[in-house]
């Protein structure tokens, strides 16, 4: 059976580039979608590269059309806690609105598998260490709040539009 093409948003960043390496090593065709605002083009050593902006649905649609995307791993996000406190609008736009754009295109192209990279910041100040999966979600900064919102949005979309997801 042919493995699906996996689109890795934020694949030119640290975590995304390591996931790309792992997937390529396991025989998956990969496509990195990144605007290179914080990622590095030289981190993309496997698969294809598509320079695009999640804020631009046309970029996403071109990429999905060109590569026949079968699954998405979503790592693209603004991630600095202090910056999120100083400039929350940037975080709500980049993390939440851009995830909504991605979900709309996933739906349009009938992609049925999504992995979302969330953050321990969704837990806020943990009551236990290590943090258990069922720990109460209580983020204390805009970064953590945007990640929690994205998790909830993905759950709602998966239920309504019938795709599989993992929020981690």
C-alpha cells in the first residue's frame, strides 16, 4: 500500500525538521510548508519544500493541489511566552486564525488525518510532575491559550467533518 504524502507545516523549524527526517526514513513522501519567518531552509533535507504562508489560503490550496496531501502534521506557530504576553494579537492571528485556514483547506481537500503539536503551556501551572494527560487545562498566558483553543477547534472540526486527529 502506498503511504500518503504528509504535509509538515513549520517543517523548517527544529521539531518539524526532525519529524520530516523520521517520516522520510520510514518511506513517507513529505512536503514541508513553511514561510521561513523562524525556520531555516537548510533544515529541509528530505522531501519537498513549499514556501508559503498559512495566512494565505491560496498558498495552502496550491500546495495541497500540487502534492496530493494525504495527511498533515501541524507544527507552525509562534511560541515565545513572553512575546505572547507583549503582543497577544500576533499569537491569536498566527496560531488560531492560521490553524482555522489550514483546517478549511484540509476540509476542502478531504484530508482525513491531522496531527497537531500543542504545548505543555495548555496546563498552566501543573499540580503534578510529571504532568498526566488528563491534567486540567488552565493556560496562564496567550501562547498557552492559543494552543488550547486550537486543540478545541480541532476536536470540533474532527467531529463535524469526519477526520482523525491527534493533539499532542
